[in-house]
C-alpha cells in the first residue's frame, strides 16, 4: 500500500441502513492514498457482513473489532491504529463529497496545519424525501478590515487569535482532518464513556486549545444526518451526560495547564452553548433532571468578551443554573403542545388525499411553502373570505372563495391558517358541510424552533 495521507475512521454499531452509502462515498474519494478503518462495536444487524464484503472489494478497508460499545473508545482505537499523516472521521449514517479529503489534505499539508475544517450540510429524510440545511461558520468579532467576512482559507494561529477559538469549536469533529502526530504528541483523545453521546465535545475543545496552525474552508464537503428524535443525542435518558463530559474536559485542561483566563473563558462559553442546546432538546422530565444536576455544577469565573463571543440566551441558562425555575412548567407545557402541533401538521400531509388551505395570509403562505418542499401535490386550493384577495395568486395558486373551495373539493382536508377569526371560519366550514375530522387549525407559526419544519422551509439543496 502506498503511503497513507489520510486515515478515515468509521465507528459503527448497527448501521445497516446507511453503511453502504457511507463506505461508497469514502471509496470514491479523489484522494486515493487513504486507509479506511471500520471500528465496529459488535453490530448484529448485518453491518459487519457489509464491511467484510467491502474489505474484499477494496484493500484499503480494514475491520477493527471494538470490545466496548463506546463512540469515544472506538475513535481512539482508530487513532491508535492509524498510519496516515492525517486522521479523519466519518460517522456510519453520514456520507461525504468525493473531493473532501483531497481538498482538506492539500490545505493541511501545504500549510503545515494541526487541523483543517470545512462547512457542511445537515440533512433529514421525511415523508419519502430528503431535505438539506447548510451550516456555515459566521464572522468573529475581531478587528478585521471586513468584520462580517469570515477568514476562510487563511492560516490562523490559534495561540495568537483567541477570537478564533470558538470556530474550532465543539462538535462537528467529522468536518475536518487532524494531523496524527499532533494528536499523539498532545495526547488528545475522546472521552471513553459508554454509548455515543457528546464524546466528540472534549476532543474538539482540546484540539482547539492545543493547536497552533489551523484553517477553515468555505466548502461544504460533509453530509450530516439528522435523526428526528431517534439518534443518541435525542435520548431522554441521557439528560445529564453533557455535564459529565464537561467535568472530564476541565480535568483534562487542569492536567495540561490550560486554566488561563482565555482558555477558561472559551471552556465556559462552550459549556453554556452545549448546556442550552441540551436543555432545548429535552422533554419536560429530562429537563427537570438536567437542571437538578446542573445546580450541582460549578460556574467558573470567565469573560466571553476575551474570545469575542456572544453566548446565546446566556441569562436564560443562568436562571436555570441558579435554580430559578418559576416558569419552567409553563414553558415545558408550551413546548409539548408545539411538538404535538408539528406532529399533527405532518400527519395531515401523510393521510389526506387533498388539502385546501383556508386564508391566504402569512400562515397560509407558510403552509403553501411547506407543501412545496414536501412536494406532495396534495394542496389543491387556497381560499379566503376577503373579496379583496380572491382572484389574486399566492405561491402560484389563485385564491378562491371558501364556498367555492368547499363545493369543488368536498373530500379535501381543510387547514385553517388564521390568528384572529379561527372560530368563525371553523363554524362557517362546518355549516357548509365539511366533517370536523377533516378540519385542522393553525393559529401560530408552528415552524419556529422545530428542526423538521426548519428543514422543510430551507432553500438549501445540499
């Protein structure tokens, strides 16, 4: 085998529905000097058979059996076994663009980088279609000539550029490659807790604190699958795993002497970010357990201004951290109702034969846009009681009267999209003969904050 430029680690456990697409996307890379290390933790669904089949087809593929079901342990095992100049990670339910490792390697080796990362696309499968959202790094608040422009494709000296620390950031460790000698020399590894939750957080933070020369590319090479409430991070049992991860990170930082004000501020900023994200993903019972454990956690002295970072919803998390839960029950109930509305909204598109959107205002336009992305072809009409809008076109559809819509589409499901006149419109449609089972009501923008609806309204194609 020729000298290995990039060792690609694929940590797998029961990934049968996705593993072929993942491995195919690695095998066709334009950079051929790869080794593909499939570190499997005892799959029982046919994943191992696929890996062995691919290993016969491609001698760059090597199966490594892990004796622990731990994402962190598996990736660490792969790092130890790697022979490449750089190391990359591709999760088995994701896939990559064919030029990813060539472009990352050229940037890394040509500039003597400790790591290089790119942007990526998130994607989700829903109702038989695939939807994409682009994830891009945004500008930091440094004293640059063009402060709104992120310094893509530039070598960044992290030790001299604290405002860039956030963009090495936690998470998305799979969007880049890491110099193997850097990882070995600095003894950077993942936390080897059981399962597959948050172990990449510590790895990414330690890489950022230890690295010297890094770069970020504007390209989107990686395709990161979003499982709607199905992945490991969606597990409600893992309500406080992120707290344990950050405790381990702080221990690592203390052992390495990385406790100066800038390092501590970076650590706490990322901690706030991660904790808020974790809280928002949880349901009421999980949230309660999380904030109970959160109260026992320390808030270290820090100043996020040192790294030019604005912590999102900082005060909200501080209130929870300090035990101020007064409106928590109310917010949880509102969240539960919102989730139910989203589920019911999508269910209409699954079961209805035809759909009529009632009211051509902002909410009606939202439904029409969502239908365009869903591409079900089920919306047959949009109607409104206002004579002034009848005959006009909204999202390419002519607005008709409510009476005309009921008469013309008697078997349709009627989606009322109105804030102020919902009850009278509902009574009007019922009096016109529509069965109540064929009527649903939307009084608010149900898409705000919901991942799957955000995907449906995204313009990105991936």
